[in-house]
């Protein structure tokens, strides 16, 4: 029996699969349609399928095929989370953290659900729980516990955790900090790339290499990425100026000094 016949016969797993096919537009037989995805996710979710419940929560959260409804999103995420769906556990934590679908944020509930997902090995949950320990929200403040959680998330490939871990250990272990920035940069994190450039420029945590710092800064300048909120563009140009100056290239140094002057420091 093919998957559609199984779904029509009331098989929850098949219904979830059909919903997923429509969600991503898997084949000509199932062209992309969020409305049809919601229809099939709903059938499976009502039968208690945890992944379907989680995906239905996502559809209500992001207004995919239905009107946005945070309360319904949270309802379905919670049903899936209670069945140990890790993604849903993270999302219940996020909704509690931000107060979505409820009157006000609940840091206690956020910490509880992030802990469940963290124990299930989810890197995002480990990182988000680390921030709660760092800020003392929903849990007692504990810097060591935050570092350990950042380390777990970093080991699971979370680039944001790597950057924050690098920041936290910079004073006590510049070399480890540099390793964190380098790994995060290799994962495409531009802030990590910038911080790594600073280490090469200063010789802190990395053997001093102004040429490598310059290469990194020029790549950032040419990347066409909006760095608002990470650092000022003028600051980046100023570091390029200093690198060229250190390397004895007075013409390029003068050019970037002039360019940097057009930007106010952050």
C-alpha cells in the first residue's frame, strides 16, 4: 500500500509524511502547499504523532498555511515536547523565554524545557540554557555551569556558543579563545572571524600575523554583509588601516584612514 493510501486509511506516520511532502514540495505528486501540509499535519497531530504536532506548531508560529496564532503554536509544541520531541522542547523554551502565546515570559519554564532538550543533546538548548545561567534567569546564576553548557553546545557545532565561550575564556586562556573563534569562523560566523582577526593583529591567543589579520579584515569588508550590531564598519576600516600601516603600505594605509573617518565609532 502506498503512503497516500495509508494516510487516507488513518495511519498517523503516513499522514505526517504526506504533510512533510507538501511542506517542502517533494515531488510532482505533492507540489509545495503549506495549506495541504497543515491539513495532513493536523490529521497526524490529532492522532498524537509528535513530529506532526511540532511541525503544526511551526506552521501556526510562522503563519504557514494558517493565520499566525502563538497560543495554538505553543499548544502543539507543548504536546510534542511532552512526548520528548527535542525540537518542540526547544521551541516551548523559546516561547516561554519570549512570552509568546502567554501573558508574560516565564524564565523558570524556559529553563526547564531547555534543560530537557539539552539533556537530549540539542546544541541550541544547551546554548540558551547557558545564557540563563549566565544571567541568573530561571536558574541561580552560575558562570561555571554556563561555561560547561557553552562547551557542550560548542562540541555539538553551535557557532554562537563557540563565540561566547571564546569571549568567556579570553582572559584566562587566550589560546583556547582563539581556537573557539577559529572553529566558529570555519562555520561561517562573521563575528568570530572578526575576533580572530583581532587576535592575529595583537598576537594574543595566536602568533602575531598582521598579514593574516589583514586578509581576514579585507574578507569581511568585501563580504557585503550588514554588520550592524556586531561592530562598526568604521572600526573595521580602522583595523585595516592599522594593518597596512604595520606592513609599511603607506598608500593603502592612508586610503583606509580616510575611509574610516567617514564613519562614527560605534
